[in-house]
C-alpha cells in the first residue's frame, strides 16, 4: 500500500506543480465561477483562484494557486494513511471531497482521474 501511495503522491505532485500544457478543458461552470469571483471579491483573492481557461500558445500550468496549495493536504493524507489506522469510510470521504473540489477546475479533475481509479479499485 505504501508503494501505491508513493506513486500517487509523485504523480499528483508532478501534475499539479510541474506539468505544463498549451491545452485546457473548461466548462461553462468554471467561466461562471471566475466571472462571479472577479466581480465580487478583491483582486488578491480572485488571483488566488484564477486559472487559464483558454488554450495558449505556450505551455503553462492550468492549476490555480489555491489548487497548488490545497493538493498538499491530499498528498499528506496519502502518506499518513499508511502509518495511521483510519476507518475505510474516511478514505471515501477524502475521495469525495477531492472529487467535489476538483470539479471547479476540469483540468485538475482530469489530472486526478488516475487517483480516483486507484482509490475506487
């Protein structure tokens, strides 16, 4: 189990912090969220959640600063679950929370699909 967790940690860290691409996947919901945030919160807060929603001519990360920070909670959990005994239901709760949060950026959701598959199987 530790080996699988380490592979998941390396993969997720790479996808959220190192991987760059020209292509993006965006839903109308994402555009609505970003427009709503842009109109209702300060520029500082908006810039924390802003991520590219259009394809670009150069490779860049499609994950916002919030996503890059919050993913550390998942990485820590993936490591600690090997050393702390937790009920199996807790793993499903973490999976659902991760799924719900990742839907706010379809690129993050796409990057996490292998994690979801490993955890469900």
